[in-house]
């Protein structure tokens, strides 16, 4: 397996899937490929449990996590992908308005 600079996981748990995470995953894969970012891996994940941290079901979904930084984003929509790719993936800046949790500051 070739090394990747970043590995992006898009939650496909029940709540996230009901809020468009499947479309989000495919759109992200397409954008990464279009941008020619061969050192970025995009994968689906099982439930990341982000949505369970609120009393309102699905308030935080869909969820996306980027490793190795361990940056967790919440309520990500296809329209947010420009910011995530341009700012986080290309420049290493966290998109604060979507931030749920950061393992390392």
C-alpha cells in the first residue's frame, strides 16, 4: 500500500447516511480525483458516534474525520467540500466553523 499524506473518513452510520453522507463520500472522492490529489485517501467509515453527543438526533451529522491530525468535522454538506479541500487538505488549516473535535492542537 502506498503512503498517503491524509486519510479522510466519511461516516456511513445510520444517522449520517440519512443526511446525505453517501453523496458526500462520492462527491469528495470525485473532487480529490479532479484536483489530482494522489496523496489523499478517501474512505467510508462506520458510525463515528459524533451524532450521539447531542440530545437532538443527527444534529452533528454527517461527520468527517481527517487523519493523521485527528480533526473531526460535523454537519458536513457537499457545499462544504470546497472549504475542506482548499483550506484543510491543501493548506493544512482547520475549517473552524465545521470543527467538532481536534486530537492535536
